[in-house]
């Protein structure tokens, strides 16, 4: 089933309390156990989108499965971002996920909602 997942920046050096103004809204193909479902992604590829919000900046793109694993591919053609260990990751409210962003920094995000 396709689910809307909201990620917010977890506590880090620059944001000791985390930040609700920095994160992602993803439409993900999730199996009943909360893991990414590659078959479902194949069926709904065009619907698996994301929005990255970073303060006043915003970017959008496609959630993709590549040879290297799951990635966020920006519509502007910029560098894709890798979701760390996405194949085995559980996407549930309260969990955490790490993303290696376009600037080369891996940041951790708190999953605040899955609807």
C-alpha cells in the first residue's frame, strides 16, 4: 500500500532539539510490516514521489529503486540521495532513518507519521 511518510530532522550538532522545518514528505510503497515493497513500487512507480523541505527551500522528486538500493532522485537532475539500509528498514512512526544527502552528509531523520 502507498503510504505518506513524514520525516523530520533528528537531533544533531546543528539542531540539538531536531527540526520540524527540515525534512521530507515521502509517498512510499510499504508492505504490511512497514518495509519497502519493490513489487508495489514497480506497479506505482510514478506515484512514489517526495518533497524535501529545508527551511524556505523546497525540492521534489521520485523515490526510485536502483542497483545500489533505494534513492531519492530529484526532478532538477541533481545528485540522488541514498536511503541508508532501506531494503531492511522499517518505516513506522517513532522510528529513525538515515539519508546520505546531496551535500555528502548523512543525516538522521525521525519518522513522525505514516498515513
